[in-house]
């Protein structure tokens, strides 16, 4: 597995995953 920094060209593939996680409303970046 090669882990690299996301590029602007990756947006269309990353956005649906990120959007689903955030929209669920049960994931927080900071302690609440």
C-alpha cells in the first residue's frame, strides 16, 4: 500500500466517502 497526500484530482473519489461519514452526524473531529 502506498499512502500519499491527496491531490485536487482525487476530490471526486474522496468526497462521497467524506460526505457520508460527516452527514451521519456521529463522527466528530474534536471532543464534544
